[in-house]
């Protein structure tokens, strides 16, 4: 994706019309303007950090641990788990 953004920006800098870039890359015109704005604001073609809380807690190890705990005693409520 980063490479695609870079190629789009090269065409923008070369003076190509957005309509021509849209036809060449098969994307929406607003995406062309978004690439231009991203590079002008950050100087890079990487995506901005996404908003919201990360889902780092949902690792495979954590999911397996929770499933094992549920299998051990399926009638126990989450409120009564030790450490919560």
C-alpha cells in the first residue's frame, strides 16, 4: 500500500490530473487527494496511527487461557474469577 501511495504521489507531482490518476490506478478521486494530503502533512506515505484502544489483550495465549478456565468450571461467573 505504501508503494501505491508513493506511485500516486509521483503522478501528482508530475502534474497529472486527478481524473487521469483515478483511471490509471482504479481508485476513487478522494483517495488521490488523501494521498496528497497525507504526504504533505507527514512527509511519509505510512498510515497514521489508528484511533481507539488497541486489541493487544486478545492474544492467542490469552484466549487459550480463558477457554481453559471456562472448560475447567463452566458455571463459575467472571466476577468470581481470582484476580479480577
